[in-house]
C-alpha cells in the first residue's frame, strides 16, 4: 500500500482557467464525473482530505479545484499510480517532458506504435516503473483500465484506435491540477 501526504502549493488554487475539473488521464473507475455531487456532502472548507482509495485522485483534485482544502492524504494499493500523482504535483515539468518523449517515440519506433507500447509495458514490468511509463501505459491502454496479472505485471492491452493523450493536453491537465 502506498500513500502520498502533501500540502498542495497554491500555484493553481484560485486561478481556474476553465470550469471543468481537471484530470491527469482517463482512468476507469474514476470518481471525476461524480466529484461535484460528492462535494455537496463535504464541508465548504476543511483542514485535510483523506482519500483511502485514491485511484486517479479525482475527489482530491475536485477539492483543490474548488479550494476546499490544501492538505491531502492519498492512499492506494497501486504504488506506481501514487508515484505518478506525486510526480504530477511535485515535479510536473519533468513528468510532462518525460511523457512527451515517450509519446513521440511511438511514431518513429522500429515496428509500430503497438510494439512501442509493448516495449514500455515490458520495461515497466521489469522494474522501470517511472511515473512517465505508468502515465504512458494509462494513456494508451484500453479504456484507461489498470490491469495486473497474478504475477503483479501490468497486463492491459493497448488501445489500437488511439495513440494516447497528446503531450500538450497532458501539460494543460497537469498544470491545472
């Protein structure tokens, strides 16, 4: 089990660029579409949000977006996902740059963009669980669905119809979180 304890820096809070709650990447099971309804059951302002099953941290992002709190405790069994969220908050420039490089490589990869996905997935499963690798796998896999096999390896197939979130869209999403 992994967790992330952070006091969000006030770089974005209060400077909403759009009215949609930002999100890092499509994620199956995300509470993003329900976040506004859930916020109705929370106080207008509170000291800290504890999200025990964070997933994509949709509720925490919604609370930050609406300036409900600036202190969060995110927890999830999926350690690479928590590390991805940590990187998005603590070093978004590095995350966006690393992801952009990975995303671009798929178009010049020897073979095809699908083979590139499988190479990144294999590298991830062999231990290179860099946040950008996790993000790329989430952005490219079928329906943003995280799937691990019984050996603990990421096993979801790539979505053959799309190439994943464009780096410029990722940058917008990341910097709005």
